[in-house]
C-alpha cells in the first residue's frame, strides 16, 4: 500500500545558507529590540552570544556559519549603527 504523505521532499541544496540567513536576521531583530529597550551594545552582544551558545554548543551541535561570536558582534554593531526606529 502506498502512502503519498510518507514520501519526503528532498532537502534543498542551499538549505544551510538559508537557515544561516534566517538566524542572522533573527539576531538583528533581537538586537534592534534590545536597542529599543535601552541595552548597551556590549550588553546586547553578551546576551546574544550567550543565547546562541546555549542553543548550539551544549548539544554538541556545530554552530552554523555566520553565528560565531565575532559574527554576532558585527550583527549587533551594524544594527546599533542603524539606530533602528531612532
């Protein structure tokens, strides 16, 4: 008996790049929220680095490209330089 819902869609060839792009966009959104809440840039970097480390590092997963601590610092610096909504 065939079940069409049992068949998997093949993975996208650029799936890892898209996931990294979405993760970076999410970090930029979080940094903008922290900017609005009055966090300093250093506080935002510290919190976002800790969040990514909590999400990826303890589980033995390799962090996706673009989510290293220096990459997060750059995302936060770029977001704060734009002064979102300011």
